[in-house]
């Protein structure tokens, strides 16, 4: 299985999709079926998110393992460290290894409600600490998250980029961005990353908004700026699910083509367990991203 940092080393466009595990076992089969259907589109890789408190770790492990076993598509299993001990992280690494997973997206995770920062004596305070631990104790290829519109807890834009640099120094080999809806924000961010000496590959995170409810959730989650062109589209089509789905996929496709045309060639789509959305994006790019 290829390491994801190797896949991202060339300038040839890549396309990856993300799925999230179910919260409860009853939904496992539905989510697994959706994940495998998306994987059958043969993306460059698939990422599987991780429940922040680790309660659904087995689902992440099993879905990521099954994607690789059944479709041959490399999996990127997410792992968060907030409120985790070295022992529990070691167990998670062992479980990933046993499933043949070779790539991890190392994250801190969101702080528990009411907590402003991780205590100084926590086993892991930041994603960089988790990255260093994984690097020292295993052979995984490690990626990390970055934020074109600045992480909400960062003191300022420059401090946030310096913190990304610490993550790279700890062993992070590639980055995936938080979703953004205005490519201008991403072009500017890439310039600032490169100016800071960060040269690792960066996957641009694109979220196709396919229903109006998702807009509010996405703003809350990412703090992203929604360009007027995008808001007009939600205003016009938000009450018509089929029209909104078509418009959201067209907007995401347009964003991706503009990114690739401007040499941001690695695209990660937050496909939200929706095979129909992943397939539409894949089809729209069939001659642009040749996989
Ligand atoms: P960090 O890199 O640790 O950064 C967190 C904050 O601390 C930032 O403001 C940073 O500037 C600051 N910081 C970092 N290092 C230092 C330092 N040394 N000193 C002072 N400040 C510092 N969450 C999940 O629960 N599960 C998932 O699967 C998941 N997947 C994600 C995938 C992507 C691509 C993205 C963008 C986010 C994902 N998240 C996920 C959300 C993520 O866990 C949160 O955004 C979290 O708040 C930050 O995680 P991080 O890994 O970026 O943290």
C-alpha cells in the first residue's frame, strides 16, 4: 500500500474522499456500505474520521481496514489525542497496525466543553505532541490539519502558521485544510505557508454543500467565510433539495477546477458518507483528475 505522502509528492492531481464512522453500532452497516461504494470510485485515498472522545475508535479502525482490504484504496485513519493517555494512543496505533493501516491524520480534537486549553501536564496538549509520539513509536505516514481561515483558538494568523511548522518538525508529512468556500482565501494561505518555509504537500478540503441546513453547521464548524455568490445560490435553491444538491455539486466542482488550474492539485472532498455526491464530483472531473 502506498504511503499518502508519496502519492502527494508529484504535481499530478489527486482526489480523495472523507467518510465519518457511525455514532452507534446500529448504523454501522449503512455507513460501511456507503464508505465502500465511495471507495469503489477509486479515489487516490479515503480518510475516515475519529470520534473526539475515542468512543467510536473501533468503527474508524474497521471501516478504514475494510476500505483497503476490499477495494485496494489506501486509507487515512484519523486519530485525536485530546484527553487521551499515551497508553490509549498506543492501543489505537496497535489496532491500526493490525488492520494494515499505514497512514494517520494526527489531530488534537476539539477541547472538551468548558476547557480553554489542555492542562500543561496532559500527555498530549497539541497535535504536534501526538505526531511526535507516533513518529517515535511506529512507522506510520503522518498527516495533520491546517486552517486557511486560521484556527479559532490561535492567537493570530502568524502564530497559527508557526504552530503548523512545529507539527511538521514533529514528523507531519502532509496537511489537509479545513473546508473553505472562497478560493482566494486558499491562494493567500498557500502563499503564507510557503513563505514560512512549509513545503509539505497540502490537500485542499472541499465541502460540497448539498442542503441548506448544512450551511449553518459548516459555518459553525469551520468559521468559514461564505462568499455572496455561494449565499445567493443557497437563497435561491435552499428550499428545493434536488436543485440545491445540483447547485452545491456544481459550486464545489467549480472551486476544484479553479484550484487545479492554479496549481493546487491535491483535492480532498468532505463527501459526508454520500456516494451520490462523491460520484457526481468524480464524474465532473473525469478528464481533469485522471486516477
Ligand atoms: P493543533 O494543531 O494542536 O492546533 C490547535 C490549536 O492550538 C490551534 O489554534 C493552534 O494554533 C494552537 N497550537 C498548536 N500548537 C501550539 C503550541 N505549541 N503552543 C500554543 N498553541 C498551539 N476532529 C475530530 O474530533 N475528529 C476528526 O477526525 C477530525 N478530523 C479533522 C480533519 C481535518 C482536515 C480538520 C481540518 C479538522 C479535523 N478535526 C477532527 C477537527 C480538529 O480536531 C479541531 O479543529 C481541533 O480544534 C484542532 O485540531 P488540530 O489537530 O488542528 O490541533
